[in-house]
């Protein structure tokens, strides 16, 4: 029996196909790794991958974090690899000790690549915090999302990529997240509604909507 994927706007479900956005770029430019030995795009072949670009003072990413934790918890056992790429915006965010503390304090247990030289950022052609890239088990990027929101759509993409990889048991139910404090959604971004905060491109890097360190 084929799963019937829920269909929010923009998700290609009629034939269970997502667009092919090209090969997943290299992670080799990372300046360090937390929660894992160094990982490579080639070494991740065979499992769907979710790459999350973040920096720990970005309020928009903080609101996305509860979903990243929930997805890692629910789907890692079914074959999903969640990888955080910490690319700093401010000078103090380059400090390895600060990043390590943030990972611990924010209860991030999935692998995190530190990207102090912006090598991974540039490899992906990224311009935003937060940004999500979804790759299939063949190492092809099949979906991306910039900014907050559209959590239901993102999770359905995860489910679809897992099913295409032959994983069973993940189901089609969506995670329920009860976020508080800084992680609580803003008034304009509600789970499942597809709203998002648009982020401004600044020079060749990017901009979080608001930085806690500013």
C-alpha cells in the first residue's frame, strides 16, 4: 500500500517526486566537528540527509531548533542523518568553546560541523540563517527551505525521502513541539501554516532577522 502524502503548497506528491537540485555539496571545508567524527557527503550516501545552517545567536534559528531536535529524535533511527553546520555571523561566534557550550546548553545531540571559514556555506551557495537542505539517499539535494516556518512541509519531505530510501516504520504523523521562551514561535509563524520570516541578504554572507548578540 502506498503512503498518501499530505499536500501543502509546493510539495510534489502526486507522483512522489521532488525536484532534483543537484549533488549535495562537500562538507570537507568544516574547521571542526562536534558530537561526531568528521563526516563526508560521500560517506553519507545510502541515507537521507538534512543539513541545517545555523549560528547560535540567531533568533530565527532558535525558533526552528525544537523541530530539528524532534526530527533527529524521531527519524534518526529510521535512517535520517541530521547535520548542523555552524557558520558564524559575529566574531565571538568563531570561538570553539562558545560553540561547544551552545551545543551543550541547547541540547543538540546530532553532529555539528563548525564552518568558521565559510567553506561549507560557500559550497552550498547559501545566504541565510537558518537554512535547511534535504538530500536523498543518492546524495542529491531534493528540497530546501530558508527562514522559519513550513515545518509540516519540511517534515513531509523527510518522510518522503525516507520512504524512497526503503525505510519503514516512520509513519506519516507529524511531530508535536511545545516550545517555550526564545524557542517559542513568533506571532507570524505558526506550526503547519507555511508562514515564514523572510531574511535579508547582506553582501556575500547573509543575515538572521535578529541576532541575540547584537
